[in-house]
C-alpha cells in the first residue's frame, strides 16, 4: 500500500517540465551531464566542483538518466519518484526492524512518503541529491542495525531461501564496512548527510538501548565505547564537512550576511520548519528572509526550542523516543539551517526530507503512548491516522500541480510570500522565454528593486531589455550581474556571448577568461574566447582556444565549425576541411559548414566538390542571398552560365540592390550571348556603384562590338 499510493499520488510529475531554477545548471545546460554516461564525464564528476558541490554520485545518476531518457523531463522525474518510493520502503523496514512496531513504522513511513514538504525533493529534477543521499542514508542505518544485532546477539545468521540449506553466518564487520561504504556514498550524493554519525548515537540510545542517560560509571563507559566505535564515521563526516564548506566557498555560494543575522534566522527557521511540518500551508520553492522583526522572532524561537529540548531531556528515561526524535530533527537540520548560510533562501522545504523523520517518530510514538490506556485505542488511532494521512495526500496532490512548469511554480511562490525577488526574477525569465516580454520586464524590474545585489535578477532584467531593444541599459544590468557574481561561470559566459553579439570582443574575452578561471574545462567558454580572439585578429590565440573546445567536447558540431573557420582564415586549408567535414558528420544539415567547406575546396582548386556543398547549402537555406551568390560563382567557375544566372537572379529577388549580383548576372548572361540582358545588368551595377572599373570595361567591350545596344533603354 505504501508503494502503490506513493506511486499514484506522485505519478503526475512524470508529465512535468524542467524548471528554470537550477535544472539548467544540473541537467539541461550542463554538457557533461546531458551528453550521457561516458568515462570522461565520470572522471569530470569526481574531479570538479560544480554548482557549489562535490557530489559525483549525483552527477553520475543524472548522466544515467540522460543516457536513458535524453532531455525528456518525465524520465528524470520518474527516477526521482522511484528513489522516493524506495526510501519510503527502506524507512519502513528500518523502523520495523529496530522497534518491532509494525503499524507505527508503517505510519511514519507513510508520513514521510506523502507529506507535502517532501514534494520539492521529489518533483524538482535537480534535487536528485536529496532522494539519492537519503537512499544511502537508509541503507547505512539498515546496515548499522544489522551490525548491532550481530554484536549484541553474538551471532549473525542469514537464512537462505532454500530451506534445505543451513543458515549463512555473517561477521559483524561486514555490516560495519557496508555502513561505512553507504555513508561515504551518501556524502558523495549530498553533504547534508554529515550528521549521520550523531543519528547512530541517537539510535544507540533508542531504540537499540545500548546506553542510558543515567550518570553511572557503566553508562559513561558505554557511551565512550560507542563514540570510539564511530570514529571512522566521524572521520568521514569531518572530511565531508570540510569538502562541503570549501566547495561552497570556492563556488561563491556562501552568504556574506553577518553572524547575528544568520543566527537569528537559524532560530526562527527551526520554528517555521516545525510549524510547516504540522500545518503545511503556503509552501513555496523559495522563502525570502523576513523583512522586519527577525530579532524578536528569534528570541521567541530560542525560548520555545530551549523549553522543548529541556522537557524532552527531562523525561528521556521514561520516553526515550522523545529525545531521539527531537534531536534527530534538530541535529540533521544543522548543515542546512543557515549557520553557514548557503544560497539566498531563509529556509527550504527540501531541507526537511530526512530531518522530518525525527518529528514523525516523536509524534507517532507519543500518540501511541497517550492512547495506550484509552478504550477503543485502535479505532481512535486509525481515525486520527487516516485523517492525518488523507490531509497530507490532499495537500501533496495540490502542491504537485504547482511544479508543472516554472510559470505555475513561481506564480504560486509570489502568491504565498512577500518581497520574493527570486520568484520575481525566475518568473520573469520564464515569461520572457514564451514571448511575454512586458510582464517579464515588470517582474525583473521588481526583482532588482527589491534586491539590487541579486545577480540573476540583474541578469534576467538585462536579457529582457535586450529583447526590447534597450541595449545600453541592458548591458549595464548584465555588467552588474557579472560584477556581483564573480564565481558564477554561467553568468559570465552568457554575458560574454552577449558582448560578442554586440561586437565587443575585448570585453567578451575578459568574461570568458573569468569563466575559465573558475572552470578551466568549460568547452563553450574556450570556444567563445576563441571567437573573441578571432574578432580581435589574434588568430594564433583563437586557434589555441578553439582547439581546446574541440578536444573537451568533440561531439559538438558548432565547435568544429568555428575551429575550421579560424583555420581557414589562417590559410590552414587542409585542417579546416577536416574540421568542416567532422561538423557535417555530426550534423549533416549544417548549412554554414557546407558553405565554408565549399570555400575551402575552392581554395584547393576542387571546384566540382565545392559545387556539391554550395548546392547543399542553398537547398538548406534557399532564402539566404549569400548562399545563392556563392553557388552562382561556383556554377560560373564550372562553365554553367545558365545555372549561374538563375542563382544570381534569385539573389537579386532577395536583395534587388546588390551590385555584385548584377555584375555576376551580367557575366553569366554575356557567356550565354544574351547581350541585351548583360548590358542591362552591367548598367545597373554601375548605377549602384559608379566606380566599378571591371563592370565599365565589360560594358564598353560589348557596346564597342554591338553598336545597336548603345542606346539607353
């Protein structure tokens, strides 16, 4: 039932789109991920920091999805759903094995599976790191539970499915090693699992009862022994914490807010998380910091947290699950609570994916104890439980609908929060993408007004202004975005592309260099820098950068084309032909590559081969006058004046006042002995460009031998 209901309630996410909030950086806009599973991509996942994280297993899982589904978002969401479903069943098995309380374990697992706060972790494709790290979290706890059972019972037998066979004995160290291995995998999926060793100690207290809170010598010795037992786990956790802080710092994701502000938000966020777990309304993809009164709210929150903690410690001997559940919740939230603030959110639903389990345990076991002496206990428990789960399912079903698209997601966020500059900016970008530029401009302007130092807001506003034709104003906002986000490789790269389009190659080169300083193996940035150098006339430097782009991403036809173009400009015709040919192998309908390959063949005197590719370029882009002109020249060179005349005539249909087209059409007509037409087009060429000696000489030669054509029409 857990599996079936979870599958049914979450199935709509398989029809949802990617969002424009982080999904591009993790999946759609990440060439290492969206090119699928390969050995170079696997190496990249282990060797590089991306999106402020070192999470190689998460990257590999996204690569597998791209290998299986391409960029079909339904497949990526389905994988998230399957992980969530598996995590639900593992949690049920874990609690049942630890406590033997079948229905309480099932109820906690159901709350975990169907709680609205967990929609974000499942329905957001890039939050694979939540469901994947939780998968390894559950496996670690299961392996640890088996290890403890082996140690405490003195034997560890696993019965074969074949009843005729004798049980197999497993050594406790096997399960200990598996627990360490799964924990390491969890750290490589999301660093938030660093608190797991502390949860192991909580499980030792309850339900494993390996030590008590009594201040006896035996209890202290047991506690010391259990801590020593977990030294390898704490060592991995310390290493994971160091790597996480370093990667976030290097990635520029660590906030520069003052410690007092961060601490106040931490205290208030704990209370907000608790309130949303018990009353999950007004859920949003992003929660901005409270605009006022945060200090007063923090004082109230601190008093509430201290009172609850003290009460649970006081009654820990009689109700040990209260202490275990409460400190599971408090402790597992520490990495994401904001003591070291990462990102712009004051809190996030996804951060409760594992921590909420502690509160679920606390509530379910408490209700069971409260009802234990009540008549009709089972009926009352069933009624309360059903009401809670039906409520969760109803709100979860509604919440899932908001994740259909970026537009529905951020419209809802704006409806339930105030001064949400992130939602303004992201909704503006989404609306801009579908052509609703006026509303997009309003939203992005609001985002910048609320938070002028928010880089994406400045960037999205700049991009909208570009489309509105306000280029100077746009460039000022794009420049501000790049200045505010010195470590954001994507933003600097995109700004460089815009500057390149505005023919400002020197400034574009500076943006691409900044991008490569932060991510040396960014192939598109190498390509952009190469094009910027080319526009500055630095052909050797351009060749070097474009070569690196091709090496890093050999399956990109555009990179081969750009590299070939610079090689051709540098008179390296043979290598240019090789690059254009590879571009066409990867993308046979690449018109520009056909055109430039034809030009390269012309330079080698291979007119017949050039003609083939000029013809293909015209077939692919029949309304491109340059394609028509080049094909016409090739026809002339191959002594096909009639076919050449047709191409020049088509070019003149597209661009009537093109001097060169009139001149070449006149030549083609002259070769067919259609002298009247030739004279007409020579005269038109001279009318458009009076200083055209070749046209004048050709016209004079015809008129000198054909006096009857001298009269002007």
